[in-house]
């Protein structure tokens, strides 16, 4: 468990929790949470601000020899982040002991929290919060686009070719030079080869998750477990970023997923878990290249509809104040955020425009590719440009081939025919996205990442096909494939203010094992958190049992992928 330095709890940056806690201790009802002869802990939650105050009372002398009064230890969170260490407060010995400890009501707790500011008005509180946020503008402005290759892409046939490997390893595709001397990629990526100066390849990612669920959970959540499981037990990095940036107010969601990154054949590979539903993304489904595509619940058709909605929202707000006062589960917090987001999307023209691809010139849409993946990438660029901070988009479906993902086992599809089928679309969409990020001045704050859960086996397998289809021979026909390979994978990073045009790490001559600059999933996650201004070494969230759980246990941000200047 990691704690912030004790003094950090009392610094101005945490004044909301500090004054909240001070008011709690001043409350005449606070003695009621003592108990005699036993230690115990209770929680007080301010759902509006996401503050959690843990109070543990001990009988006199339990950990404080010579003291004559009970001791309260305070563990404080703000926006789900552990910001206070263990602080002892000695309570007056004349306070009565209670056999059944109770907490102040939520309404009283909120009132006491405001009272703790000794007369500071609510408008001043908001102004103070904005001032504190403005002291770290990078934390508010940086963004990430994740392009997820569900199923795992062959590193040997794309970004880590091995032309000198034996024929049963290297595959049929030749390497080609890029515009960076000494850096080569597969011939399947001619467009990306011309802009290699705008991205960096990390060729040394390795982990232990050999199944799709386990591999995905390691990369997206940092879960070290090598076994598959039905759903995530830790929140993914996207939900964590969404939760930590919840103070930022605007018409657009902070986290949007375009063709969601959340499932693999019924297994959950991502999710907010104990962060709650308010950290979940805004989901966009469907094919944005189709002329009939539209994002549901974005915009209203007429001024009369807008007036009607505003009137209904005002009425709902009055009724919900009553429900909010009695809510103890945090459900109203999530509902408030979702409703506020929904109203903003319905009424705000900026939000509506961000999702509207028809506002892009035809030449731009053509450059990305008039297909699902190309238009997903275009929407991702529009969203981060409009202020969305985390965008994920998944490349799967018919553009992958018969099994509609990157799982290129021989039984599924002919691995090389599948790559020939899908890589021109990937090459066009990703290169257009990277070029636009630079051309539109987003390259200092927007980091683009392209990866799947793992690489594929360097040694080519030959097994009978299980069915005919796109990039797959008739059933019973022996065809080549590559299986799961978590021991080595390549990730692409572009923009984000990083130094580009280089390769980090390497694998051996056959692409089987990392031999230089090994990077773990937690190193990858720490790198993303650093870009987003998140202190991954000191950030924790309470899990379902209330235990502080760090977002990173052992990983370290990759120095070569840090912002320059």
C-alpha cells in the first residue's frame, strides 16, 4: 500500500477533503463513532466530490502508550485517490463511548463539509477548484487514442520482420525500408513506412497471459494473473483516467470508445470494476462509414424539442434532490453524471459536431478510407480535437477475415492471406490518423497507441481449416497459421510529445524472445499514466472491500517514451 506523505493531506491542493474531515471531527455527532475496548473502521462518503474518509478508532493506549484518550486514525481519499496517510487525532476523554457506532447522515456530512470552509461560498469553492486544476494544465489537456487489434497481431509480419530467420519462421513478406535509416517494416505497410519519423516502435513487450482474456487484462488493467477469467477484477487504465479527471466539466464525455474495447468472445477484457458505473465510457456502436450511421442521442431536431427537454430537466432536478439526500450507494452520483452528459450531448452544438463525420471534407474521409476502421480513426481524431481525453477504437469485424478478429490460428484462417486482406486498411487508417495528429498540431498532447494483447508464434503452424471464408481455405484444407505468443510483441507510439523515428528494444533473430529492453504491461500502463499526468506511484483506489489498491504495483514508465521539452 502506498501513502502520500502525511503533510500532503494538509496542503491546499487537498483542501476539499481537509476541510471536510476537519468539519467531521468538529461535529457534535462525531463522538458517536467511538467504541470501547475494540478497534473498528467506518467510512463516510461524499458522493458529490468522490471523497472518502476512513476513520478507525482505538481504545486509549492501543498504539499510543501514555495517552489517556481514544485515538482516531484518518485515511482520506479525494476523487478516489489516497491522499492522506495515517493521522492520529486524540479525542477528548470526556466524550461518551457508544456500543453501536453510527455515522452522520449524508445530508449532515455534506453540510458539515461545507461548514468546514468557515463561510466560504459555494461559488468560491468552485473557483478554488478551477484554480487548483489550472496549476497543472497538462493533466487536463493530454489525451490518448488506443487502436486495439483484438486477437493479437503477428509482430514478425508487420513491425518486427526477421528476414534472416528460417523459412518456417519468417513468412512470405519481405521487409522494406522506412524514411528513417536503419528502421524496416513489412511490405504490408508501405504508407506507414513513409512516416516512420512520426512514430516509435516498442519491440520488446512481453508478459505471461497466453489466453486472449488474460493477455488483454494484463495489457489493459495490469492484472498479473496468467489465467483467463470471465471478467476484469481491476479497473482498466481508461476508466481510471476517466475517474481521475472527473472534475473537468464540459459537454463531451471524457472517455469515448468507438467500437468498444471490452469483450472477447463473452469474456470481459476491460471495465471500471470497483470504480463504479460513472467511470464507464460513452459507447459508439455501428459502422461510421455507412451513410445511415448516426450516434444515438446526439442532438435534438428542433428548438421546440430543446425547450421541452430543458423544462423536463428542471423538474427532474427538483425531484432528484430528494432522492439524492437518501442515496447511500453512490448510484445517484453515477446517474447525475450520466444525465448531465446526456443533456449536454443533446443540447450542445460543439458536442454534436464532434460526432458528425459529414462535417469533414470528402478528401479527408477518403484519405482515412471509406470503411469502418478508417472512419473510426477519423472520429477518434475529431473527438480528441474537441476535448475528449481517452478514445479507444477496436479493429475487428468483417475487415479481419472469416473469424472477424486477429486470431490467426490455422484452424481459423490462412494467416498470410488474412494479413494481405486486412493490412492495407490498417496501413491507410493508422497512417492518416498519425499524419493528421501532426498536421493539426495535436502531436504534443495526443498520444496514439496501436497494439493488441500479444504477438503470434514465430514458428508457422500448419493445421486443417475449420471452414471456408474470407482468407480461409475450405474445411479440411491444411493452411498456415500463427498461434498466441505473449513472449514478444511490438507496440506503436505516435505523437504525445515523445521523441519519434526510432526503435526501442529488440527480439532475437527468430522473434521468439525479448533480448533487449524488456517492457512489461505495467511499464506500458505507467507510460500512459505519465502522459496523462497521473501519479501512478502514489495513486490508489479502494476496492470492493475498501482496501487501498494501487493502480501500478511494480511498473515504471518507459523513459524513451516520455515527453520531450
